[in-house]
């Protein structure tokens, strides 16, 4: 009978299940995230989080206890040197499970399990949310209509200044055109006087 035994057997014998959990935990510690089924991810969370808690205290006893579960020297060293220092200030909840849909072959529900402190995207997202929360504005009656008046005044002032600038430019262009016309008339009158003088001399 299995009274009080509520752990998921995952369709495997005890030895097979322990070996699978060891391998999955080692892969999670080395790669910081793995993709597996939801049932295995939930079982892996129960298996690996106590080991991560032990990695905060790098004593010989904790090192040997963790190694007895993982059976992998590289994963154990990574857990105590990298992961343990990273999660030193976290009181628990070291892993996150994100569902990724169903598998094509057998339609099994898949998920990604990862170490929370090694996901830079969610850390930045949380910081942005905190910044947004700090800049809250209180809603008051008539507060939304007050800033609109200066904007309208500014727009009117800008339009007036633009019209003045356009008028100045037009006046300058007209003056320049008149100057050019006068100079052209003077040049033509001078040329006609010169031609008349030449004609008198030749006569």
C-alpha cells in the first residue's frame, strides 16, 4: 500500500526516478534552464531547491550531502561557487516554471524550468515596473484642464512668431527684387546713353 506517499512516480521505478532527478538537477545547475514536461519540472523543483538552500553554506558536510544527490562533481562545484553566491540573499523560491505549450508527438504539456536569479530579462522588467510605480500622479478635479491652457498659449505665440518671420522674409525678398530691377534699369539706361554718344561721334 502507498498510504501517505504523495510523490509523483512519473511512471518509473525508484532507482530510475532518482537517477533522472539527479541528471535533470545537474543540467539545471549547469545550464540555468531546461525544457521538460510540467510533471517532471514540478518534481525537479522539490528535488533541487533544498540543494540550492544548502549551497548558501559552503561547509564540507553540505558539499558531501549535495554530492550524494547530484553525483556530479562539476555540477556540485558550480552550485557552491556560482549559484550559491547568487542566491545568498533570497529566502527561497529559487526556480521558476513557465509553460511552453504541448509537445507535438504525444501532446504532453511542456514547460521551461529556470533559476530565477539568472534571468536578466525579468530582473530588468521588475526594475522598470518599480520606476513606473514611483511616478504615480494623484487625480484631482480640474487638474487635467489646467496644463492645456499654457499649451494653447504657446501654440498661439509660436504661430504669431512664425507669421512675423514670414512677413520679414517676404519684405526682404521684395526689397531685393526692387534693388535688382533698379540696377537693371540703370544698366540699360547707361548702355543706351553710351550707344547714343557713339552714334554722335561717328556722325
